[in-house]
C-alpha cells in the first residue's frame, strides 16, 4: 500500500437537460485526472444527471444502474492508471426506485454503491433515501469512506466512517450558492470564494480535523434552471488545513493534493491526547441513539 496518494477532485458542470453530455464530461475529467497521475479521483454528486429536476419522469430517464455503461466507463479509465474513482450518480434500483448514490470503482469494476441517507431540499420528490450504513472500502491506496453532500452535516455519520477505519472520506456534492445574510462580515481574503459561504469549506476542514482523516469534497459549478452552484470543491487534511481549493473563480478545475492516507491512523492530538482513545462514549447522551424529544 502506498502511503502518499495523489487525490483529485474534478469540478465540472453537469446540465440536467443534457444527460449524454454529462456522462461525457465526467468521463473526460476522470481520464484527464488519471493521465495526470491521480490515484483517487472524485467527481460530483449526480454527475450523470444534473440536479434541478422538474418531473419524476425526467429523473427516471436520467437514471442508470450500477452495471450500466456509466460506471463501466469509469472502471476502464481507472484500470488505465491503476486508480480508484468515486462519483455521484442517479441510480435506478432493482425495485425501480431512484436513489442519489455514490459509487466506488476500480479496474476490477464496481466495488461499492452507497445510497445517500440524508436527502436535501426537494430530493425526496425524486429519490428514496438509503437504508444501509455508509460504507468504508479497503483499496490499494487506503480505506475510503463514502458519503454524499448533505451527509457531511451529520457528524454521527462522518465520525462513524472514521471509527470504522476510513483514511479518506470522499464526498461528491452539489452545494447551492447563497448570498451572505444581512449583516455578515465580508472581509477580503486571499481566496475570494472563502468569504462567500465559508461554512462549506469549514465543514470539510472541521470534519477532517475532528476525526484525523482526509476529506475530499468534489462540488459542481455552473447554473442550472436558475439555481447557481457554489463550485466549492476542497481537499482537507487531518490537521484541519485545506490541502487544495477552494477554486478561485468557482469554475471548471481539477484540484489535486498529495495525501498521506496511512498517516491518518495515528490519532494523537499532542503529547498526551488521542482523538479516539480519549472518547468516553459510556457518558455521552443516550439521545445520540434515541433522537430528539418531541
């Protein structure tokens, strides 16, 4: 197993009205990243379909199965560079239900499919939520945990992936862009996008820091049916610092970072502390399992 791994996040712009185009640009981005030496390649959420659907019929028409041409193409590109590809896609399940899913593929084919547990906004109109835990998959480069977009706002899920051994959490996303609220500070920074929605980049950095893992968020960019996306892809390290991103103009770009994945298995916080060994779950609130009171 290689310790230092080249991780790439391919920020592209799918179009809900051009599903064939979407598959093409995703494949081209993966191919380019593999050609550039990336060993783990991440593409955005729902990269084959786009996001802003107007009908269930349109969503069904854009959906594919894990054994279809889309993921087979990703696997072929992965095989060329002995790489691993993680990406979000609109999945049609065996029972006909649709899911907002993420797949991990390598040169041997599809290794895992995860169905998004936490659906955002109007997603429940089109998708059924997943009913299986987010997985951690052992690869030749390290252990990769799968999650999708809104999942990052549930620390139970991301900490669970880390406790299950994930070295890297790969998170395809479609983050909508939002204007700062009235009265919000808007101080100049070296990276202009960081002052647009700083919480998005902070989510990746904080998740990485708290569990001492890498977090690769691959967002999309562009505007679709009036909804503008953030273009906020970042790769964060276990020390909480961004290793790559955000993209300066929030546009088309592939971020690349060198990540020492095996180094994440050391959870020390300093000379006397360890992020995992210091946990005292027997004393944590039972509400974590029970849920909030009505």
